[in-house]
């Protein structure tokens, strides 16, 4: 099938898409957006998190066909031009990145959290990011990064 | 064959420019060199690799833990549109087996399969789904055999032999002093049986890579791994090629933790690429990843400790039995490690340790962070608490009283080298303030054990505090010639000095490339440093294992920089000055005065030095288990505070405090990240993580059923970092990655015992043990009910058409 959707503000098309392909697969393998990650492909780890029409989703659980005509924002669309978004800057500075495989998902999920709640408590941060697994950091520096980003964005 | 040729005939992929980073010297907070591309989603991991015309590889795996193979028919699969190759063991041109210590694992199985998930055939097709469907068209005739799944059974004389060499993979006995005499004079004796379940590394980046044929019979492999050269040698052997014809380049690695020491899809992807003449990508999904790498060894450990009435340890007897699974992996080294660390970092005058490693039909086990030290630490620390209880002594005081100190000998005969601050780190965790007790009733539900899904409001919640200490060898041991290679080049680019560092050392997320650059800035007084992509164009760096890379590759980079600096000073002496030379901010300084800039001194000249750093020789253990087996020891102590809902068996870890001696904090923030992340994996083993196996079959190969800690499970960490220099090590540093994972598990379980009064002799501790329904989980774990999971045993017989 042919797929047409808007990714990070631009219209994109993919041809020859098999109906069983996920949005994650199409982003990564057909459209050149490998930033969203494939850690579990079953909606448990959050590494593939993207916005679909402004709603945070696991792109591995969205069939590509469901994204037809809709707006997708991936981790590649978070930065403001050449400048890092404050969430991205905070993750680098606070040490919230190690192997980095969970990072794209956490960037998008944190961006979503701070968009809804600019001044979250620790309990709210933990609740909001509970769907994003990280195996390297023990999450302490991720909490630091979210707090730092919230402070700078307020 | 063109053995001298090390460059591919056609550059198969463009080599990326190494980013230039600034600033940050040794000991200074330094932002990680790959941080920005990682937060932008631009960092290229091995599963992101893509090339025009590439094919997808897939693997057919055995659904049976133990079976004879009577036939494999690939005809129907080969005829499918889109399928480009279907290969079996007959198509492996070189050595048909591989393995790091013992080459006993088939590249593709023939005659027999020994574990569920063993690779039997591989396919390349133009779409991953086509490849998966082709797997279903391969017909394998199995004769299913009874699996041998209990290591104790495997030890018996009449057990079926899984390998020609028998079922005993390794046995180590450590005999130290006179245990019989000591046990006669002990005032107090405690004994126990302890068990550790099978933990998974659960790195997030799945096994993946891209193999690209070079058109001349050789192949380029872009891969996530822990040791490029060991992969290369094994791949070349099985392809029947010279090592020079197989070139490996490190791709982005999404975590490792030991799980990438063994080969996974490396040989398979290269076989398919050479067969089809096209690039082939393979990427496991999460379920396949559980079958695609080795796990932490499950262990059963029987211990007896004897002591005097005033708490002086007299002897330790231990019998350790490890399930190595179907193939050897690094089990021999794990067996040795466990034996040497079995008594803990204590002065034990008499010891008798037996460590057994068995082949079974369970999944192969091998390296995971802590490597043999984790299992025994859980047992010896439980024993220390039991002994303290028996003596009516404070558990911390008992540990401090018996802590090793420099000059005495470990039970395996090696003298304890300085510094060995076991007493100090125990005192430090003991002195740290405890987190304030928070009123349970009326609390925000998110801060109760079990969180918002808890059904109590805290009526049965009890608090507990526990301590543990552990230690680990750093670097490869027991006579292994362990080395790393670094090439350092200093040149002037755009009028400014630039240092290039080239090694084959795998950055797996721990921050090694950042440390390499810090070392160069420190040694060469130059701000701009570029660390080249690791590949096999430079000599081996050894493995990113055993907490060794900052020590080993760090030392190689440091020495190469020193040699570059010596050559610069030689030039300066010839032309300018010879007193008290230093390089500061790109200028040569003599006696505090600038004499010439590096830019002027070098002009267009490049200064390059390559160093191979070997660490001090170690010895294998002798037949009594004695020898100077290890290079360096790193120690960490932990204190855990938990809240337990004693009615529901739910746990909230309130805080983990730790004191760890690292010799030198090379990059403090990255070090804290290692400590916090290592503790999270220790917490996982204490409370959540176990690969459940029933009759040799994995029951929970998903992140739905194999639980790793989330941000809700992990408490804040209070860390005190000691920098007591090791005089032998570069900058005095000690490996730091593994110690956090060793004693954190027993500290958490000690806190659970403190809260519940229960024995809790097995990890992970399950709710039913906490509430006292069972000391152990049922021997037949409940069968997960959904259709998806029942299919795990039938990887090649799914109904997803």
C-alpha cells in the first residue's frame, strides 16, 4: 500500500508498504527516521515514543496504515533548528544518557510531560516516565535532567 | 590470498568523521562525547544500519531444549519469492563451532540441539516478514529427547552426556588452612543453602548488525559487540577466511553488561552476505534477544561458617553449583571467579570451597556484570547476617571485625594488595544518616510499597535496614595475557593542535571514549581531541568486560600520549629549551615561560605513536586453588532501606547508600551513573528479574514478563566515592562498573529480612516468600496463559500467516 503522512512538519510518502508494518518500522526502515528505537517492539519500553496528532504513543503499537494522513513528531523533530531543545540539553548536561538507546523515547516523553505540566513533582515525573525503561542509568540522572529542563523552561 | 591487504577493496560504507570534542581533563566533569547525537536521535546504533539493496536475515531456532535432528529440508523456503538464501550447517565453510573459551557451540546445529532457541538455519530475504515466513517453510525433523535441566543430575555418573567431554565443564577446589581442625574449635557454626535465579542483561539495543561483502571474498561487519577482535577471529574461523579478510567496525551499542561477549548474529549475517553478494542486516526482536545471548548463571550454594564467640571467623566451607547451560561461553572463568570470591572480602584463615560448573539443556549462561562474584556475595553476606544474629552482634560490626586488610592472604593464596579499604567503606555506609521515617498512614499512595495499585493504605508496612559488602577482580585473570592497543596522533589542523585517538575498545554506553579524550587532554595539554570509531584497523583493545577498559585502554592511551609528548620535547630540546618542559593550552612551556606553540613547532608534521599495554602477569590457580590469580580488586559496600508490606509481600526500596573505592574518579558524573545504574541491576536481581524456565523452556521472553526496574522501582542513591590510589594503576584508578551490582542485591535482601524476620534464601525474592507462603517459588512456575507466550516453545511453528 501507499502511505502518506506528515512527519516533523513535512509530508512524506512510502510505497509498497506491507499492511502488517508498524509505524515504527516505516519511520525507521522506509522514511529515514531511525531515531525512534526498537528495544522491545511490544509497547513495554517506550523507546519508540512519538507524537501522533499531538498524543504520545508507542510507534511500535501503531499500524503504519493508522498513521495515514496524520501528523507525527519524532525525536528528530524535537530540536529547534540547530539548537537543542532544553529537554535535550538537560539530558546531556545532567548525565541522563549512557548507552542512549532509551534516550529518544525519554526525550519525547519528557517533552510531553513538561508540555502538560511545566512544574512536575518527583512523584509526577516518576509516574509520567514509568513507561520508559532504561537499563544503564538507574534513573537518578534522568530525574535530574527532567528537573533541570523544567527549571529552565519555566 | 592477499593477506597484507587490510583495507577493503571497495569502501563498503563511508567512515563517519570523528567528532572533535572539548574540554575536560582527568577528574573534571566532562560531558559525554556522544551525548548530543544521542539526544537528537542521530546516533547510529547497529539496528539503525541501512544500505541500498540490503537484505534481511532471520534465524530458525530449535523449539526443543534437547533433540536429535534427523533432517532439514529447505526446498520450500528457497522457492518463496523474495527469498535469496537459505543456509544450514552444510553451508558453513570453516569451523562449524565457535566459543570464547571452548569452541563447542555450533554456528548452525547439526545432528543435535542442546537448548531451546539454538540456531538451526538462516534465511536472507528482501523484507523481514518474508524472511520470517520463509523460516516457517523450513522443515526440520526432530527426535525430541528428555532435557537434562538440573545441574545436580548432570553431575551423576549415569546422566546422559551432553558433550563428548562429559557434563562437567569446570571444577575448582580451593583448600586453604585446615578446615577440619578449625571446625572442631568453632564456638558458633551457621549454615545455609542459597539460590540465585537466572538474570538477563536486558540491554535495550537488540543484537543486530550489517554485513557487507567486499566483492573479493571478504566481508565488512558493522556490529555492536564488547570485543571486536575476538568476534573477528571467531567469524573468520567459521567463514574459512583469513582474519584480514574480515573487517569489523563498531556500530552504536545499546548497552552490553556482558551479554555481547558471545557471538549472536555475527557469523550468520556474514554467511548470508557472502552467499548472496549483498549487504545483509540482522536485528533480533526482544523475544529472540532472550534466546540470542547468554544469561547470568543460576546458582545453588551451600555454606557453613564457623567463628569464635567474639565473632572472629575461623573457617568457611562452601559448595557452589552453577548451571552453565548448553554451551561453554565464559563459564570456566565464572567458575574460577566464584571460587575465589566465595568467602567475601573477609579474613578467613581456613576455607574449603568447591565450585562446580555443569552443562545442562538450559539456556547457555555466561558473562553478566559481576561475573561469578554476584552469586557468592548473595550467599556469603546472608551467612554473615546469620552469624551476627547467632552471636547477638551488630551485622556491621561483625563485618568490620573480619574485613580484609592489605598484607594478609585471600583464601586463594594471593596477598591482599593495598589499598583494600573494606573496613573504611563499611564504616562510611554505617555513618551515613538514615533517610527519615515517613508516616505511612495517609501518605501519597505513590510512595507506598506497590504504589497506586496497592490495596492497603499501609497498615502492614514495616521498615528494614540491611548491609552488605562485596568485591570483584578488575581485568582478566588467571594467566591471561590481557592487553589493549592505542594509537595517538598529534597534528595541526586549521592552525590548532588536534589529537586523534584510535583504539578498538568498545564504547557500550559507559563513557569510555570520553575518558580517552580526557586522558589525551591531560597528557598532551591540547584541548581538541577526536576519538575515531573503534574498528579492527588497529590492534586489539581486549574486551569491554571485567570493568577493565578505563584501566587497560586508559593506560594504553596514556602511554601513547606520553610517547608523543616525549617526541615533542625531543624536538623542543633540539631547537629551543630543555628545562622543566610542559605543554599547556597548546604551547610548550619551559620553566613557566612559553617558548613555542605546538602549531609552530609541528607545522605540517604529524606525530603518531602506537602502544600495546599489557597488565602485570597473573597466575592460574594450582590444584589446591592457590595462585596470584587477579590483577586488581575493587570493593563496594551498600546499605539498603526498604519498606515492606508484610501482608501483601510488596516492597518499596526507600534508599540505597553506598561507599565505593574507585582509586580515581576519572569523570565524576559518569562514575555516579555507573554506580546508580549498577545498583539498579542489583535491585532487579533482588526483587524482580528472573528468566523462568520449565523443562528447559523459557517462560517469559518479553519485557511484559521479565521485569526490569522502572523509574518507579528505583530509589535515590546516596553515594560516597573514595579515591584511594592503586599505585600500579593509571592515575591510581580502579575499575568501577561492576562493584555496584555485587553487594546491592544482598543489602536489599538483608533489609527485607530485617523487616520481615524471614530467611529469604533465594533471589529474586517474590511476594510469596515475603509473606511466608513459600520459602521458594513453586518448582513448576505458573504457565502464562496468553496465546502469544504458549507459542514461545514453537518458534518455527507459529500461526501468524
